[in-house]
């Protein structure tokens, strides 16, 4: 069987393209990994927004005292945009824990919390092992 050089070149190029695609998918994780990363991004943005805006609003509404639990407050909920108290993908409520008069923690269940910490919550007190963001409310008294 005598193959022409152009046929051999085409086969080689095709094989290289397939190898490149396979390597790309193995590094990036494919469409499912991309979807999971987007879900984690939403969770990270949600708990950061809750920590930075919603919980302080609840505290101000309660006379500068951190709430014992998260709840839908008409004033805070209606005056802030993009507030969600539950994960839009799983339906599970975000977990809130009051640590002291000025410290609190917000948690979510992430697929890859290590990537969230590195890319989205850098500089914030985020624990990738627990999926929790700790924050301080500066209006209270401790």
C-alpha cells in the first residue's frame, strides 16, 4: 500500500488536532466543569453580597445588633439588588452563624471551594475547607 505524502500529512494533522482537543478537555474539565465553576461563582458572589450588604442592613434595622439568623427583611431585601438567601442551583439556604456581637460567618456548599477562594474571594476571610466566609460588622459593640 503506497500512501501519498498529502494523505499522510492530513492524517497526522487530524491526529494532532484530536490530541490537542483531548488535552484541552482534560485540563479545562470540559463543559460540566465549566458549569460547576459558574455555579460556584454565583454562590461566592451571593455570600459576599450577603456579608457586605445584607447582614449589615439587618443589623442596622435591629438597632446595630447582628441577627441570630438570616431572614427576609422587607426593608433590606427590597432596598438591595441581587440578594438571595438560598443557593439558586440546589435550593439549599446559605448557612449563617453569628460568632460574636461583631463577627459572623456565611457558608455555602461549593463544588471546588479552592478555586472560589483563589479567584473570587481573594483578600476576604474565606475558608475553602468549610466553604465559609467570615466577616466583621463594624457598627456593633463587642
